C-alpha cells in the first residue's frame, strides 16, 4: 500500500477513507462491486477511476463530490488558476440541483485540458 498517491484527488480519497476507517472492500462495493485489489489499484492511480464512481465514493466518505476536488496541498500542485477556482465554485452551485455525474464529467474534462 502506497501512502503517497499520484495526485491530490486520489490522495483525498485515501486520506478520508483511512480517517473514517473504511475498508478497501467497502470502497470497492461503492464503486459497483469491484474487487478489493481493483479498488486498491484505482486508489493508487494504477487503474483509471471512472467518473461515474465519484458520487458513490463521495457518499461513502460522507462528503459532497466537489469536496474531493478541493483541500489539496498547495505546495504539491501549486495554486489554483482563476479558471479552476471558477470551476470549483460552479460545481458547488450546481451539484445540489444537477446530476452529479454530468457536472463532474464536465469538470474533469475541463481540468484535463
């Protein structure tokens, strides 16, 4: 098990899961019954995380989906650009009213550019 994850998003999932004493098996179940080993590989960045898992992971961890994208270590990734700040604020506004999958998919595509 790697304690240091490849990006702040996966690190946030790992840190919350550990803090709340949630098992990899439970994480796997939240992601549509994936095996414990696959859940570990996803959390470690060895297997891509499907965007449709994000709302279920957030629910399991007791947070809103957008919260997984914030609270990063600025020294590791640098400050957010104005565009990234605007996107996070838009997600905060939209999530209660819009489908989480659609909003998060859009956000991930924008951030990946």
